[in-house]
């Protein structure tokens, strides 16, 4: 609708020109702002895993080398575990209620009637939560290194590969929770249930490596049990077992397909 | 020229025809109303126009395009304000306007738009903190921001106070005066009568009438209302002759002040006057009025008040 003439005399003060961004970039920028406006989520995803590591380091026994851990210390194990905790918090606890609310409150429908697909909104959220996981991983690694002298991962490419697969598995699990939750409340409930199970399997309470054999074999089948094993192996210098990486990839594919099929826009 | 054409659209949910063969066409530059009781299928019908729902049968065209198959092109031509949709709670008005402007290839400048909608002093307010009226005005802005040819407004003034409602009506007229076609869903009679060039009345999934507001009133049975107090009580045979006059739909018995009400048509008036003269009765407090769109609506949709 004509609201103002767009041509102005050359002498007139230049009107402020809106910088044109691509639609996907505009969505990502807006969602990033919104993401940063959730101090609770930021704390639990970004700060809490590092805080946990610092607290655990106050326990003297955790800083002593243990023979049954191959000469490593408990605190060494808790660096990858804290990273997994960040992923679980971001993808399973924080993300599903956000996306489910976007559907429940008609935000996706509103976007559907613009030239941009609502999937841009979902992708932006998934990307942001993934990025927050990786930022938290970096912080945990730095804190472990500086505060407790935890060695950096010896098999770095293997470690990064396991890390990325774990993030992907976590995010698809979170997406799956969105897909099966009708309401944001349901997503919070599902998320919290999954959160506790995933924390256990990631080894937050008891490192997977310290679990009894029978339990460990079961936990290794879960995405975070597998991730925990893969990260520990890479941290101590060997290439992560293909079986663990394969389990992670399989979970990602299966959950991703299921979430995409089950997800409803409205 | 028709910019929206809806032909024989049908939509069934759980075995029930929510929309049952709806057809209408909206000409460029008009304000076209879809009026009907709650649950009549109004929203489902416009959701088919917006491409949000796929009709089970029938066709929908917006500027000749299919809103489902050509969804992308239709979204550039059609701005929508949806019933019961929200924005991200912590998104500010400015951010919402900037975001939605960036989604369109050739948006209008959002600043004058925000100014016209009285949102300029709310630019830094988050969506969740806006009042109902401010949210509605923001949604109108978002519907217009892509410089559309058509806007679909669904229950726009529901929940607004009378003053905000009147302001919104003025705005809708301005939108139309700017050359945009408006498809307006409402259940407010006054709103439809004031704004719409033409109205489709939808009831139980069907178009039961399609006309100008004045035309709808004429279509309703008993659209001319004659009320009078006879100078002497009318006898049974008098009343029978009154009821038998051309076009009479009903005669209401005298009220406490002795006034009768006759629902008829234009044709009723002259024979009515002759009959009274013949009976030697004078009509006191005689009033001849047209029924309101309200009553025409109730008549057309077969609803009790």
C-alpha cells in the first residue's frame, strides 16, 4: 500500500534505509535475540556444566589417579560428562517447550502464511541450541584445563566427530519430543523424564566407565551412553569405537526421520 | 474483476462437513464480508484461501493462483491476520516489524505503517506486554507489511472495546482506499453492515445468502415492520384480514399498550392502510421501519436470538 513516496529530492536528508537481509538470516537473528533473553536456559546450558565441574573438583579423591580408570582421575571423566550434560539440558530440557509453544501459540501458522516456511524458525532454534552446546563444551574444556589440569583430548578429530554426533543425536531427540508433545506443558513433562534418563546414561551420577559390566552394556546402547564411551576413548588418545559412533549415528537418523514424520505445524 | 474465487469448496472433519460447497468471488478493491454464527465454517473457509488448509473438494484461486500448489507466490500477494495466533512472547514490536519485513521481497517501510497504526510509542515493548488492541494492530501491520493485494482479516475486532473497534473499522476503510482488497471474517452485524460492500452469510458450512448489506435486509422475510395502536380493539375477523394482507409474515398480538406489530414487505404497506380505512380504525403511534441486519441475519441463519 502506498504510504510514502520513495523518491526524495537529492537535497533532502536521506531517510534511514533498512538493510535488506535474507529471510532465513532475519529469522536466525531474531531467534538469537530471543534465545539470549532466556537467562534461565543460558545458565543451565552454558554455565551450569562448568560450575558442576568446578564443584566436583573440590572433592580431593576425584583428583587422584585411579588404576581401574587406566590411571586417569575421576575429574578427567567429568569433562566429557559435563559436556554431555550441557547437550542434554539444551536439547531435551530447554528446546522442546520452546518449539512446542511456537506451534501451540500459532507462531508457526503465522509464519506459514508468509513467503518463508516455518521450518526456518525450527531450524534456527535447533541451530542455536546446538551452538550453545558447543560453546558450553568449549567452556567446560577450558575450565577443566585451567582449574584442574585436565588434558585436552589426545585424539582431537575423533573427539570432535563424537561431539558433533552427540549434539546431532541430542537435538533430534529433542525434536522427537516436540513432535509427540501436543502442548508446551507436555513437552516439559516428556523432556524432564527423558532428561533424568539421559543424565543417568551419560554418566552424570556414575561415569559409564565405572558402571558394572552388565549395566554398562545396556547404557552403551543409549545415545548418551554411546557418546560418553566415544568421548572418553578419544580423550585418552584412541580413535572412538565405530560401534559407539555407529549407535549415535543410528539414533540420529531414526529419531530425525520419526520427528520429521510426526511433527505437525498446527 | 475477481481476485479471490472460491468454487464448491468442501472440508470434512471427523465425518462432519465443516465447509459444505461454499462458493463466492471477491472483486478487486472491495471489502467482502464473511458473516456467520460461531462454528459456521467461516475460519475454515478463509484458511483454504490462505493455503493453511487443503480443501477436500472444490477450487480456490487467489489472483488466479492455487494457494496450496502456488503457496509461495500467493503468500507474496496475500497478507493475513489469523484468528488466535501469537508472536514470540519476548519479541518487541520493532523486531517483529523488522523480521516480517525481511520475509517479503518488496515490503513497505514499516515506520510509517507503525505510525498509522499507533504503534510508534510501543516499538520497544515485548509482544507479551501489549494490550489486546495493540496486538491486533500489530497483526494488522504484519498483514500489510509485504505490500499485499489482498488482506484476510479473521475476527479482527473480537475482544476490542467499542472505541478500539471503531478505530479499527476506520483503518480497514483506509486499507481499502489504498487499493487493497479486504476479505473480512466477522460475527458482528454492525461491523459487516458498516464496512462491507458485499457479504456472504455462512451457516452450517453453506452460503445461505450473498448480497450487499441492504440487499440482505430486503431478502429477509418480514423485512418491513409496521407497528401501530388501533383506535379500537381489533376483532378476530379483523385480525384474520390483517394476516391475509399481501406479504405479511406474522402479526404479533397487542402488547401492554395495545400496539400490534406486523412483519411484512414493501407490498404490505398500501393494502394495510386501505384495510384500516375500511375498518374505520385509526392507527395511532404508527411506525413503519426496516428490520436490522441483525434480524435479517437471524432469519437467514434460522437462529433464535
